[in-house]
C-alpha cells in the first residue's frame, strides 16, 4: 500500500493587516539603515522566534554595520528604494531594493567630498496579503538594470 505524505503547508507569519504595517515599517527602517530599529521592528511584530530571524538579523547587522559606524566617520547622505528582481535563488521574484549613498567624514584624502554607494534588497514572500517568509536578497538587479527590462 502506498503511503500519501501530505505536503508541508506554511502558515502565514502575519495576517494581511499586520503584513502591510510590517512592510511599511521595514521599508522605513531600511531607508534609515538603522540596525537597532530593524531588530525592534521584528520584535514588535513578534517575528524574533522565526527560524530565519537569526540569519536575517546577522546579515542585517552586516548590511547596516558600515552606515552605523559613526566612530569611523560614515554618514548616510541619502537612501532610495526601487522595485527589483532577484537574479539568483528566487530568480525573477520581485524584491525591494535600497540604494544608500554615504560619505566618509574622516577620510584622510578627501573628507566628505566623495559620495560612495552601496545597495541591498529585502525578499518578502507575501501571498494574498499574508507574510509567509522574509530574507535578504543577495543578488538582484540594479535600478538601471530594471529600466532596461
């Protein structure tokens, strides 16, 4: 006799109303590149016990660490968001891209005169308004590449 194994159905992490609120707050925090607020957002929505939380926070600390290092003289000049597409593990999936422009105030050669850029993206699995998964996207299209699509 053949045994039927039920497929693993994921339960949503947040209901639709909370998902919308979470996404808005997450985007605002990412635009501020504020690591403490990032952790607080996940705590506020009670997502800190999710299995992916530790990896997400560790990579968030890496992504945001440079910009939060005031001792080394880094200062965020501007941030902007853009719709992007994953170009690797979730190929073609829409992700939220963030471009961060910053300067090094303690640069020994040209302090505060050169504007540097960095980017990161958030990958959220949302279906019918419900949040199912969250993570960082490590390979995504730039704003310029998106214009070419």
